């Protein structure tokens, strides 16, 4: 019994270590996806959940994507009765917390696509945090559905 609890303990430590190594400072990205757009469109957005298991806040400063000329961190802001997109200089992910990037909220704006993107395709994003740590995220292109595009009424 004692032996068993000891091996369980080792296993726990091992799992914790592997999780910590999965991303810089315990940052992991879950469910990353990109809104599919018609071939004629050149702007879209990426969404995901960023988990921070570290004991310090993580600060996302910028992002890169090979298929977009410009990548910006955006939020949605209520201006009168209209929701408008607004660029943010950074996005803070609280210690032992998460930031949810989802339609109508935070998102990563991909501007000036250099080629059409296809539904089901996986596109790599790089998330750049303040300490120069970069976390890679693979985002799948998904159909937007029948929802209207953001920021237009
Ligand atoms: Cu935007």
C-alpha cells in the first residue's frame, strides 16, 4: 500500500512536470479555431481559450500568423447600441486562470489574408507573451454558420 501511494505520488509529479513543460510558464491553448470566410474575403478572426496554470499573470502582447499580413488582439466594445471592435495593446491571462476568446468578445484579428483559407484546414498561430515566450496554437478553420458577421448591423 505504501509502495502504491509512493508510485502515485511520482506519477502526479511527473504529470505536473509534463503539463508545465507543455507551454511557456504553464500556458496552454485549447479549442483554437478560425472563422471560415468566403474566398473573396481577406479578414477573419481566431478564437481559443488560453489557460494559465502559472502563479503569475501572463500578458499576451501580440500574435503572428503566416497567412495574414497583420495580426491584432481585439475586443468588442459597446458604443451606443452598436458593438464595435477595438484593438488592445495586450490581453492579460490571470494566474491560475484563463482568457476566453470567443465571438462577440476577445479575438485575434487576422487582417490581409495572403491566400484563401479552407474549412477544415489547420492554421498555425504564434502567441507572443511579455517575457518573449512564444506559444504555438493550431487553429482549425470552421464554418461560421448563419450568424451575421461581427460589428455590422
Ligand atoms: Cu476584430
